C-alpha cells in the first residue's frame, strides 16, 4: 500500500490522482503554494513526496524542498493524467511512471526545446524564430538528433518538459522519429508539440498513433487563422484522443523582440521576456534561448551585427550543474533585447518582412 503526500496545484490533475489512489494511503494537498511551508514541516518525515505540478512551478518547489532539508521526491508527469495512467495500480506502474529525484545529487534541466523544421506554413510577422524568413527546412539529421538526446540524458538526470517546435513541426518529415527518440531517452518528461494547429486535421492515422503511443500532448498557439478553424482542430484531437493544453484567447499582436542597442537593462529585458526559460538545442549545441541561434538569420538578412556567441557544445567536458547555471542566468544577448514592451499587430508576411517588425528602434 503506497504511502505518500501528493502535492498538486491543478484541480483536474488533483481530481484524477485522487480518483486512482483508492486503497493507497495518500494524503492530498491542494492550494499548496499558500500552504507549502507548514505542509512540508508537518509531513515530510512520514511519507514520500509526490510532486504533481506544472513544470513552471518545479524550480520554486525544488528550492523549497532543499530549504526544508528534503532529500528525495518523486515527480508525477502531467501525461499520467492526460493518458489515464494508473500509477497506484501496483509497484511496477508506480516505479515506471513516476521519476525519483535525489535533490542534492541529480542535476535536472527544467525546460528544453528544439526545432524539427525551420519552415512554417503561416509566416507570422515578427516571428521570434524567424521562420517567416526561413527558406530551408534544416530538419535535424536523425542520427545526430539521437546522439544529442543521448548525450543530454547522460548530462541531466531529468528534463521536466521537452517541446518540439519550429517553424511548424507538423511539416517535419521525420517528426515521428524525433518523437520516438526523445521518448527513448526521456521516458518521463512532458513531451509537447508546439503547433499553429492548421495541419492537425490533416494528420495521418499513423502520425496520430505515434503521438499517442509516446504520451505526447499538443500546445496549439491561438493565431487568428487557428482560431477560425479551432472547432475542426479540437474535433480531430478529441477523436484521436490526443491531449492538448488550454487554448488561449486569439493572439492579435506580437511583442518586438530585438534592439540594436547593447545597453538595455537586462533585468527589465528578462522580466518581460517570454523565452528566458526556453533553453534551445540545435545540432549539438545548447543555448539559453532560440535567439542565440536564429539571430544570425536576422543579421544576414538585414545587414546588422548583433553578436551571438553564447552557445555551449554539449560534447565538451561541461559540468552539468555549471551549464544549468549559465543557461538559467542572463546571457550576453539579453542586453540586445528590448527592456520595454512594444507590440506590432499580428499578420502574415508574404516576402514583405521588414526589420522594423522585430526592432524597437525606429531607423
Ligand atoms: S506560426 Fe509560429 S513558427 Fe510559424 S511563423 Fe508564426 S510564430 Fe513563427
Ligand atoms: S536573449 Fe535573453 S531577453 Fe532576449 S529572448 Fe533570449 S532570454 Fe529573452
């Protein structure tokens, strides 16, 4: 009989875990953000801690556990709920679908993303991945992709969430292979495909099956053409039983993401940056965010010279803990990111992208 304290802040996840825990001696804690210190003091020495929260809360929780002298926890991935997996069925299921973490020994990465293609069928103005400028798919070589994932799995005990994106990932010819490779090396990571959704209703049965077999979920970005087709998109995902995250309200503007000045206030830039956690893998290198790789596209296209030097070769003799600190801190490039928010109206580009779509300076 399993004895655990389950920390959970999302009502659907909590209800699911409560539902499958009958017969176990689990104590459930909701609203944990408010109660956490008292809860930890009361229970930690009696029961195993199961942490069932969004990846966005993981770092705060790990800091809290360490501050309270907790040495070991188990993570319950969200896909357990999304795919109806019964972790309390028996010891085998519990071991297979929860991830043990020894907090003062294991180095974990919170977030990783990577392109499975650079091209996109939407070509939004001001795309932060510059996919509206991309002419080549640049799909990762499958053998090298596997080598990179293997190497990362040797460096990091766990990566809480891995997102495959682009460009439009559903345009990738090798998407199924990338999915299987990520799952092979990171069996308990959240694995998501970030898509504009327009190609979802055209997904093959075989592709849908690979998505399901590997416990993948979809993150559908709410661009105007996506929202126009949202009923078809959701109907397809429901029919093929593919989980998806909450689809936000229609996105009508993009924030400009580049500045030519190198004197922006980094703290302010980071505060408004939506990519500060988006550690990005590309061809054997990892960087704090995708801009470190794709700024070159912008430099070449618009004849500017914003430096991009902070990429780390994952095959060099790197200490994983040092690498994580570097990735989590500010990079040199952050000085080139706007320290105030300026927006442009969302629209599709047709070979008419301009550098002012990204730049806050008026030239
Ligand atoms: S859909 Fe996403 S990847 Fe494609 S151009 Fe728009 S912002 Fe970029
Ligand atoms: S360089 Fe820094 S501020 Fe700019 S997008 Fe990347 S993480 Fe954000």
